[in-house]
C-alpha cells in the first residue's frame, strides 16, 4: 500500500521554497510554514490539492489561495499586510475580494488569471 502525502509541516531553518515544489500534489490538503521562510510565492503550490489559503507563519502575508476553492467571494483577513506574488493564480471561481485596512503591498501577478469581472 502506498502512502499519500496529505499534510506537510516544514521545520524551522528552511528559508527558500522554490517555484513548483508542490505543483500537482493533488493529495496535499494542508501545509504549515515555519517563520524562517523568507522567499516563496503562490507558484510553489500551483495545481495542488490545498483546501485553504496559505499564510506566512506570522499571518502577515497571504501566500496562496487555492485555485479550486469553491468560494466566489473572499475577505482577506485583517492583519494581512502583503498579498504575495501569484497568490491568487487562476482562482477562476473568485469573483469578488475584500481587502483589509492592514494591507500595505500587493506583489506582482498576485491576481493573474482570476475570475474577477
């Protein structure tokens, strides 16, 4: 019997997560990132099976919004200061987003190929 990876918990010390590290990991449902991560963008999780948004350990950066999430309207939580690059890549079902007052930065290609009208 083959084990399937459904959850990933990365240890402190990892600083960079390259593009496509978890691309296509359809069985992956949750991931926890350590505070030591300094470089990462949504492309790392493209076409994965994540079932909820991924935030930095301190909750100040939204890193990835699941492209297959069945929600059409989303409110980025208060306290988020940055929406990372490619965070909402191909979130085609998403038609409306509310941004918090705490938001300071929206990185390049954050909303590339979204469902906004």
